[in-house]
C-alpha cells in the first residue's frame, strides 16, 4: 500500500492546488464525486446520475483521474467483456490565502488493491464536445 500524498502547493503527482480548486468549481465534477459516494460506478451510470452526456463525463473523469481524485478499475465480466468502473479516492485539501498568494496542502489516500476480477487501469476517453 502506498503512503498518502501531501503537498504544498502541489500534490505528489504534480497537481497544483489551483488545479484541484478549479476542478472542484465545476458543477459536473462535483456531481460526479457525489455519484461516486455510494461506491464504484461505470461512466454510463455516472452520466445518468449527472444528467450529462457520457462524453462530458469521460472528459471530467479523465481530469479527475489525472489529478488523482478518481481511480479506474477495469473489470472483466463473465461473458469476457471489459468494463471500467470509477471510484473516488478519499482526499482532503487545506488552503491558505495570504499576501504571498494561495498555498495549500492536498492529501490523497493511496489506491487500495484491486478487487478480484479487476485488471488495472484503462484511460478515460476524451473524444467529442461537451
């Protein structure tokens, strides 16, 4: 298991606090994270929850994954088809505003071991328009 990531002002993945705050300002991103509070879900189910197109959801999921806030699990169904499920990674953000500017600390919990039937990462598609 990997240790938690902590930063000031960037995460261990090189994601700036400003980028995380920008992501969280997006209505779709907040809706996606809300949809994932009940556990991992495929993009189509997330899109239904968010009342958005799957293209929009895949685009936001890609940004969330790059920032480390969402993990992707690829599951193989009994019929042999692959299915990606997305899950939120627990995180906390502390932000300070001073004369020196915006500083912060991002802590993202490490990714848990994949469950049986999960076979690693599959990148989210970003083809199409919002």
